[in-house]
C-alpha cells in the first residue's frame, strides 16, 4: 500500500524541482554532522518552519532508517498507531517503510497498534520526509502517530522503540515532529517555549510534561517529544543541543499572533564517554567498580594513557588520568580514571549521587610522548605538553579554554609538578583523540 501525499503543494512545493530547490535553500550542507540519536523538528509550512527543520536535519549523520513520530491532529484512527508495511509518496519519490523495524517496535510495545486511518490525512510526519529524501534518496522510515495519554504511556512507547532497535542491532534516528506555542504574541511564545526547550535540553520528559500542563504551552507534539527523550536515554543519550529557534513572526513580521518552532538534536555518547559515565554512576551509587565490556570496541582494545574529564553544567568537576598506559587496555584505563576523577581529584569534593544527572564526560586518549627540542615546535591547540624535572612531571592537555600560548602551557605544567621557574626542564609533547 502506498500512501499518497496530502499536503504537497500546500505545506511544501508539489513538484520535484521546486521542492528540491527550496530544501537546498533551507539546509546547510556544510554543517558539522553529529552522531544524533534523535531530534525535535517542526512541521509547519516550509516557508514558516523550514529553516528550523533544515538547520536541525543538517546536523544529523544519516542512518539507513528513521523513526518519525507525530501528533494526531485529525483525531482519526487508533490513538497510538504505527504502520509497518508499504511506502509513502512525496514529490521526490516513494519512501519505503522499514517493515522489520516497524514490526519489532509493534511487538515490543504495549500500546501501539497497526492502523492506517490515523495517518491518512496527518501532515506532521509527511512534511519531514522530503528533508530525509533530499539527503538520502533511499531512506527508510517507520511512522508513528500519537494521541492524548499519560506520560507513562508515552515513555513506554519510547522505551519500546529503543528495545526494538537494540534487539535488531539497528542504528536509527528518531524524529519527534512538533511545533511549539500556537497563536500567542511573540513575547509570550518565546517565554513559554524557552521553558519547554529547557526541559528537552535537560532530557527531562517529566519536567516537559509538567511545564506543558502548568504553563499551558500549546506544543502540539509534546507526546512525541516525551517518547523521543525516553527512547534516547535508553539508547545512550549524552546531551541535547538547541540548533535553531524562530517563530512565524520572523517570516510574516506579524508578532501579535505567532507559532514557535524549535530544532533540537539529541547526541549520543561515544563508547568511551559512555563507559566513563557508567563507571562513575556504578561507583557512586553502589560502590562497585564495573568490569570492562565483554566486547571491546577498537578504541578500547589499544593500550594508551587516558585522561577522563568531568564537567558539571559547563564547569570542570574533576580530571585525572595516566601519562602512559598502566593497564592492559584503554577500557580499564577509562574505568579507573573516571572513578578517580569523580572521587579523588583533590581540587573538588567527591561527586554526590544527586549530581550524577548534571555531569558530562569526555575521554582523551593520548599518543606516546615525544621529546621536544624547541618550544617553537609546540602548538597549544594541537599538542599537549609534559614538563619534567627529575622525577617531577606535570601534564596539560591540548585545546583547553583560556590556554592560548605555549608559555601558558609550560607554566601550568610546571606549577602542577611543583617545578620552580628557574629549574631546568625537559619538554615532551603528545596529541590526543577526544571522545565525548
């Protein structure tokens, strides 16, 4: 069964050439791509919300399959509906439904039901597809339409999506299709939308629901957004980022009654950063040092010095590492140094359980240090530095905020090692690969 487009020529151009040309103007093909687990993307007419949708989708490193969730504006069909077979047509061609994933999601969900009627005239999913086709013409997808329910229902649907992806070992990107505040003044819309956006950026689906209800935020796709956050956390979400926000007033110049649009991406942690987080959470919550994963990724198998940095709300919360390898692989280095950064960095108190949700992790894997004959060989953005005097050694990682010169690097290294300004030193440099 092929679903025909219902808003082509209204929400977006109805001919292939005009549609492709418009999308080209809305996206940024030079944008830095991220390993995105999911995104919040608007679904109004492209002239109003297309710049936001285009900016968000431009940041995505594409997978073969997307799960696209939208709200049920029409009230038709089952309240929680999925289609697991067939294709959807747009002016750019047909988009095949990933039947394997769709059927696995359906089997994994307590609430979803197979249903075409809810999707027949619903635009919120359809308008996302041309953006996907523009970047990857052979893209597959799974459409899910959500109506009114409790937060527990939405969260369980999200967890079902995550379970299905894990069971099939399939990489997917999840889109929650939603506009923000509807038909209020520019000032009111921005104030309310900022509250909802903040909850999404915190990956806090309960707080999002609370704010939508208490502040009367007319965010039509809050249900897909809650399911997205729930799924993303199950799939290892690291952080969320607001890519772009605007309102219809920015297009029409009528600020008395606007609709808000937000493009937000949810980025996954790298395997090493995820391992660091799991180590800290295991130790802080249960006092246990976890074992390395049974199956090591290539970056975990090598031997190298490793530093683990922990930040809380953008501020350093701990950083400890090893200059050179001290364990049989990087995975073991990460586990040990992550725990040390959380509880043994003398500059900070031990990480408390209440702080865990606010922490971000990065892992620097070091190359072997090489001697430096002249400091002119150094570059603070590219190279880390080790200063040594006898048995005393101080190390500074590269590309740190506020450290812009080689002399600054050397001075900080010497201070760390307790080396006086007139003592002779040997310099070594190294590079890092940073995982977040």
